[in-house]
C-alpha cells in the first residue's frame, strides 16, 4: 500500500548549522510532495512543496530535492534558527491525485 | 489564519459516547480532509470528501463516519468512543482540482475521552 518513511525521527542542531530530513515513498505514481511544519499545539502549515517535473526547489533558507528514480525526497534548512524548532512532516500524493500520505514526522530542535 | 474553521476547540467526553466534530473549509475549496493526530504521533489520514462525495478513505474505523453537506462544511462523527480515540482531529481543505494540491489545515479539535 501507500507508505511514506521519514528519517530521522529526531534531529538536534546548533543554531546556524544546516538540517536535512529525508523521506522515501512507495507509490511510483506520486507526483506531489509537500512539507509541513507543525509547532507545538498548532496546526500543520505548508512550508514548501515540489512536483514531480522538478528536481529541486528553493525558498530562502529552505530547499527540497526530489529523486523520482529512487523515490526519495529531502528537506534542507540552512542557517537554522531557534524558531525553526518544530515537527516537520513530509508527504506524498497517493493513488488519488489529491490525497496525500504523511510521513511520521521529524522533531527538529535548534539549540541557540 | 488558514481560513479553515473547526468547532469545538476542545471536547471532553466519556467512553461509549458519541461526538460530532465540525469543519468549514476555506471559501472556494471543494475538498475536505480529516486527520487524526494522537500524542507524539503523525498525521493519520481518515477520509476525504470532494463536493459532497467521498473521494478517498484512509485508516478510518467503522465507528467513525463523516459527511460533507451541500454548503461544503463537513462533520466527523465518532461513536462508541474508547480511551484510545483521544487525539487531536484536524480538518484540512483544498481547491480539489489539479491546479493546486495545497491543503490548508484548521486549528484542530482536541478530543479527550475519559
């Protein structure tokens, strides 16, 4: 069935360092890959997304890369700041084009 | 503010009871999704409706049901509640067509079953 794996489950970095979160998906038909940030007690919010016709997308300190052949995609956060501390979820569209399957999440802590 | 509203914000009830959670999507969005997030857990997709009809089903228990009304608001009904049903329930909405897959999440309803 449809499945999205995400690693690591927890990540701790020093302020200013980079953070990388990796995801793999199982459905080769997936063509949309969003990333959500969820701060404690709040709703998930979309921070960046990528479609299968693009290999990389960047938005200021955040970038996402996609390797469709290997069925994996990654989130890169550069120059991390304490406010980047949150749980990050990757997701991949499923068999139904507008259904997404979420990964289990990565808890990122940025140490000042 | 995402434009998606959910009521109530908090709900405390006893085992065996039935509750209804309500969601109003963003103006213009036709798709509504329901997710369950248990403590320290990820987002479990429950069910999706598009313009009043069920479009996709995830790990939704038979004790749970949902519907989307003509005005596009949606309700998630949880019955015969168990302690393990305690969780944060999110609703999300999207345009629902190939132009945009982006989902906008509501603030969630925190359900506590005692």
